[in-house]
C-alpha cells in the first residue's frame, strides 16, 4: 500500500544484551525512549534502502531453476528539521568531556533502536518500520553565513542496521531472524505493546498510548508514548 508523511521517529539506547537503558544520563530518558517531536523538532526525511536486493538467477538446462538471495542489509538516511543536541550526540556515541563539557566521538558505537511511524494516504492507518540495532554517523557539519536569507543546516544522520541483539526477536515465520520489521496498525494480529517491547528491549508502552493507537489512529491521535520520554533535555 502507499504511505506518506512522517508522524514521528522514536529512539532508544540498548545495552550489549539488547535490554533498554532506562536512565536520564546513560540512556535517552528515564523510561529509555525519546520521541523526536518537540518544539521545532522533527524529521523531514527517513529513507530506508537495501532492505532487499535483486536475486542472482541459477541456470540449468537453459532455464532459470532457482534464485539466490543475499542477506538483508538495510541502511538509513535521516534528515532532521531540528534534533535535540544532546540526543544527537548520544545517538552517534559521542561522550561528554568532564573538563570542557564538549562532546567527543567514542567507539564502539552504541546500539540504537528506532521505530519510524508514517501513515496511509487517508491518514487512518499507521505504518511502523522497526530497527533494533543501528549504528549512526553524522558524516559532516556544514556552516554558511547568513545573508538576507537565513542559512540553516539540517542534521543528517546515516545509519547502518545490524543484526538484532536478542536471538528471539525480528523472526520470520520460518524462524530466521531479519534486521527489519514493518507493521500496519489495522492488521489482524497487530499488537503495538509487543512491537514496542520487541524493538525497544522490553519497553512497556503506557496504557494511554496503547489505547490511542488501538483503533487505527489518525495523525491527531498519534500519542507520545510517555510523559517522561516527551520531555526535551534542552536544545
């Protein structure tokens, strides 16, 4: 089906075991998740590529007898209208120097989980694209002088989607694990609580948010998952 619009992007940091980091200092908030939807904040582009690639045909007896398919290797390209400065640094794995207060690149990269929500053309169905283990980079920082027009730089993040951290999540019907899931809110077996828990390392969706999404929400009813995660740390 066709889809349009970015309703919101939700992020979390997970530990090496794939569990949600619920800490305002070590994680993105006290409940672990961050919804990038505050004043002046949001994403103008969330593009996913390399979910699949065309297969390689196998020939026999002058006919294509089978097709070989490589692994799914999704990559992400995100453009933010604005993104909280601290959250941006933490998604990239930058840490704050205690002497200067500046943020400095540190490896290995953190495990970032993300759900990107869009909607059907009529706005009555939500589409959720889910990733459990992303490594983000911000390749460049561009600066230009203002003239009679403001020269603004939008944050651009590139993400490499890795294998999910727990072996029993993101499973196809045959039990094979994949790095990408997509869900539609009016599917018969759709369960937003389980979707959030699986993607975000055990996160428990608030009852109010769960109820708001249970009846094929429109953009106006697309609720922020929790009060704690909606409080911006400051830009």
